[in-house]
C-alpha cells in the first residue's frame, strides 16, 4: 500500500476532502458570478493576462471533462450533488 501512496491518516484525508469541497464551491460561486456578468459559462481558458479568469476557465473545462467521464460510466470526481449544482 505504501508503494501506491496509500494514505494511512484518516483525519488528513477528511481534511483534504473538506478543502477540495470548499475550493470546488468557491470556483462554482465564481462561475455563477461570471454567468451574471456575461450571460454564459463560456469562460476562456487562454487568458493568462487575467490569472483568475485563466484559473476559472481551466476549472470549467475540467468540470465538463469530469461530467463527460461520469456520463460515459467512467471513473470521475464528479458527484451527483455537483452535477445538480452545475445544472441549476
């Protein structure tokens, strides 16, 4: 298990999972704000001049990719709750 970097510290795993959820919700809120301003969720990925926009665009691309994997029945980090939020 050590060879595959198994995490033996359950508290650390919970803490990291909580941080991931908080980061996801933060990006989701940024996307909602972007939608209010632009009327769409087509966040550009290539805008390295605006770092926050670049990060959000990359996040949106990742969510679309994870959703596609989930829809194809493949392993994905996209949960049903996240799909519900993104579809709302």
